[in-house]
C-alpha cells in the first residue's frame, strides 16, 4: 500500500531518534547517560500496580478495560479540575471545568491535538 502524501511528509519525532541511537550505543557496550526523554526512575507505586492487576483480572464491576470517553475518564478529568481549582485558588468565575480538560497519553499527543485545533497549514505563529 502506498502511503498518502501527507504521511510521507511527517518527520520523525527527534527525541525518539536520539533515544534509538542511544539505545544502540548502549547495546554496543558504551556508557550512556540518558537525558533525552523523561522516563520515571522508579517503578509504579504499589497502589497503582494493584489497581492495574484488579483492572486486568477483576470481575466486570472492578474492571476498567474498554473504551473511555474520547477526552479521558470523566472521573479523572473532574479530579484534575478540582486539583487545578485548589492549587491556584481560583474564584468561581475562573474555574476550569472537567468539560474543558483533555487527558492524553503524553505531551507530544497533547501538543499535536492543541496545535491542530488552533492552527491551519500556512499560519504564521511566534514562539
């Protein structure tokens, strides 16, 4: 199958290129100090690991497997909105509601969604 023109114009994610090369060098026995991506230094907290086991092995009432809302779990978005309100002491007229929060799997995906929503091809922006 021939890829679309748009697909052939997508450049690689440079950080992943650097990570791939660093992993190659490490596999060759070189000492590498990884500074290219924000990987956690420790495993998941026990409560998170236990929740994952329950989600995967629990009964249907305990399981969180399956599709979620496209913007992320509603309960999570509500907790994020609550945290934001408390952390920044927002007055009621400045609160950010859960309906304005989108949960993504990483910052790159979040930026892609935000920029795609805000800019069109050919737009000029200042960064």
